[in-house]
């Protein structure tokens, strides 16, 4: 029997379902076998309403436990808040490669024709110095309009499980961009929260026709696949290994409000069911 390459094991982490946009991109773009475990820290969702010190300690503790239990080949922190708070500390403490997700300021600065772009983010991301530093580093000559929308992540969670959402509510959030000084000249909007992937159609419909939306999910997935491709391949003498590329576990730190709707929704991303995950008793499958 010819040895087969073992699937690369990826752990994707987010506060809720936002990182599934990255999972979807990985499934569609990947030409290598992948097992993608997903960990949603929904017990304290939304992250934007939590104090930074508590969140940072919690994220670091959760990821340490998940890496210890699962031994992934790479970890994607598919959450802007978690990336800005804890990515540096995680990279310093652990040897596994980390791929973070930050607001697409550099990308937006390259794409804008008017020199004026907007970033939609959570309130927590909007107020952090990290976002201002990105602007200073990558868009010093452009005007960046920031809107920290409290409703958008909740709307995205509802849209994800198939609930109808109010287009008026989406439009109200965008009006907070276009009614700011220079807002009428915005031609690019960067999505600064991974949850907003699941509002992309609603956001585009509520935007003027000339506005381009930038969703970093594919770029994050592309970087993860590049890192995985650079790692040595492990071989297994197991004919079934090629059939488990789509498998993985969907784990949550608290029970969902509507388990049935969640099960139906996550099947679109290759997960049959969800499980509750306790970092104190962490155990991931081989």
C-alpha cells in the first residue's frame, strides 16, 4: 500500500461564527487535504463588549489548551479583536504558526480611487490604537472613516442561521459611514470583523453602486494555505486518509440558543454537529 499524505490539521478560532468565512475559503481554495477544527468562544460573545485585559487572558488560555490538545499544524485567529489583543503573545509563547486577521486598511488604501475609504468594525476594534497604527503605517495619505457598529455582529449571527434580518438596520449602520465628514466620497469599505462576511450581500445592497466591499476571508485562507504548503508532509500508510479531508470538529464554549438551526447552518461548512468544549478537560481527536 502506497503511503498517503496525512491531512493538514488547522484550528480556526473566533468569538462566534465569523471565522467560518475563512473555513469556507479554505475548503474552496485548498488543493491539499485539510482537517479543520473550529473553536467558537461564544460564552462571552460579543468580544466587543468585554474588557481587554480579561479577553486577552482568556484568549491566550483557550488557545494554549486547544493547541496542547489538538497539536494543529497551524492556527488561524479569525477574529480581529482576538488578533489585535493576543496574536503577539501567542506567537511568542507557542511554536505553531499563527495566522491573524486584522482590518484590511492596507488593502483598502490600495483600492480606493478617491483616497477616502471606510472600515466597518466592532466598537472595540474601532476604539483601539491598533487600528490607528495600521492607518499610520499603510494609509498615511488617505482619509479613513471608521464605524464601530454594535448591531452588525448580532445581525450576522442571525443571518448565518437563516433568520431574516432588517435591511433598514443594515442601512442605518452604513448611513453612519456615509453621513460622516467626507463620507459621501467613500468608494471602498473594508470589513473589519469576520462576522460581516455573512452580511456581505446585505451590505452591498445598502451601499451606493460605486462602493467596493473588501472581505479579508480569502486573503487569510490563502496565507494559511501558503504556510501549510511550506511545512513538511507527513505520510500515513492508510488508504482512508484521503477521505477525511472535510472532517473536523465544531466546538463551542457555551450551548447555542438554537441548536437545530446551528446544526443545519454548519453543515454547509463540512461539520455534522457541534460539541461543547471545556479547556480544562480538552481532548481533540487524532
